[in-house]
């Protein structure tokens, strides 16, 4: 197993329902460590840039509106196989299809407001982390 970093976002729906702690507890219980974090209100251009890959999708405009509808908690998670591990903990994109015990099954109701984001590959993780964090904002968990 290799140590990886992945970008995690707790989306406005989960923040508004006070599920930040519940969600972070799941990451920590599975051995993922938070190495960077910030709570922000995204601006439209941030959300548009972050989700630019989905620009042509029919849900793009609604996705951007949702992501700026309230504050989000953006984190870098680190650990063995962090990218896939985070995706497993999150569950499927559509909460109705998410496995029991996953974040989306337990805390989300619809595909458009699905509580969390997680990078989907090594290259996207690098790009997404760099989108939100300068290298010096990422800490070393040496103890
Ligand atoms: P994320 O990128 O947020 O971690 P994901 O990788 O599981 O989620 P993507 O296919 O990258 O899913 O879609 C990005 C986001 O766009 C989804 O999390 C969801 O909020 C929204 N989305 C995806 N598909 C749909 C859809 N069919 N209808 C509405 N919203 C959608
Ligand atoms: Mg995605």
C-alpha cells in the first residue's frame, strides 16, 4: 500500500445539518489523517473552476449553485490507499445506491446534495489539492 493524499469536501448540506463531526469521525476511524483543513464560503468562480470537468453536464449549473449555497469544509486526507479508502467511506454518488454504513447512505438523501466530495484518482487528487491549498498549508503528521 502506498501513502496517498486526497481532497475531501464536506458539502453545504452536511455542514448545515451539523454532520461535520460525524463525517470526520468516520475518516479518522479508518486511519485517514487530516493534514490540511479550511472552512470556506466558496465563490461562484471557485465552484465553477473546481467542477470545470462537469461543465457540459446538465447538472453543472445546479451543482455550482449548491456548492456556494453555504460554507464547506475542505480537507486534505492522508493515509494508505487514501483515495479509494475515502471513496469507500463516502459511498456511491447516488445515496440511494450507496452501501449501508457509508456517509452518503447515512447522511444524504439525493444525488445533487450528497454530503461529500472525494478525489477519484491520483492525478485528480493532485490537481484538486493544488486548487485549494498551497504546499505550505499542508502539514506533516510526524506524531
Ligand atoms: P464528487 O466529485 O462530488 O466526489 P462523484 O465523484 O461521486 O462526486 P461525479 O460524477 O464526479 O460524482 O459528480 C460530481 C457531483 O455532481 C456529484 O457529487 C453530485 O453532487 C453531482 N452529480 C453527479 N451526477 C449527477 C446527476 N445525475 N444529477 C445531479 N447531480 C449530479
Ligand atoms: Mg467526482
